[in-house]
């Protein structure tokens, strides 16, 4: 992965994390936490969709949507773990 690819990956993660934070309304962890959740969510969303055999298309919009869904899952799981502890 070159520098351009890395920047695009981080931007997609940032948008996805922000979107997940907006959707969960207060379930997020601030800007930096949501960006991290978006980046991790990219991997989680891709893995979940591949495992379930779901394809929502190709392109930047589907990538952001997949990452946002993954970020929502990550934020919900982390929120549940924080409440349990």
C-alpha cells in the first residue's frame, strides 16, 4: 500500500467512524475514538459481509457503508463491554 492508498483508507475510516457516531447518538467515543472505530470497522464490516455472503456493490460509497456498519458493530460491542465491567 502506497501513501495515497493509506490516506484514502484513513479517510474512509474517518467518515465511517463519524457516521457510526452520528447514528448511535452518544454511543461514540469522540472524534479520534470514532476514527479508530471506523478503521477497525472497515475490517469487521468486510469480514462480516464476506462471511455472510453479502455484497453491496463496489466503489467508494459501498466501501464507506460497509465500514460504517462494521464501526457500528464495533461501537456497540465496546459499549456493551464497558457497561459489563
